[in-house]
C-alpha cells in the first residue's frame, strides 16, 4: 500500500469500500463515525469523497439513462470499488 493514512482508526481503502453506503446513510454508526473522523484528517479522501458524493447526487437528481449508468460502472471500475 502506498498510502499509510489510517486516520480515525480506518484506512483509506476501507473508507472507499464504505463510501457509497456512507453517502446513502445506510451504514453502521460506528463505521460512520470512523469515516467522519477519517475525512476530517485525510485530505485525499475528503476531496475524493466530496467529488464522489457530488457525482452520486447529480446522477440521482436526473433520470439516469443507460449510457450514464454505464459511465458510473466504468468510473467504479477505474476506482476499484466494484466490490
Ligand atoms: Zn483517507
């Protein structure tokens, strides 16, 4: 791992894994608090999370057509958070 960041007792990788659930607010409280603590300290995750959240909200506020949904899948693959 090139990132050694482990702010809030959670790693950047774990933050990314839970990011979608975090944005949906469909997440355990203890993990949620760890992510919030992490985002306060980790500039990289904060910036990534904010950009990701904006994208998700923008897509939700539109009727997503197939091409856009495909774009989201490609974005997820590129970010390696398909699991
Ligand atoms: Zn991070």
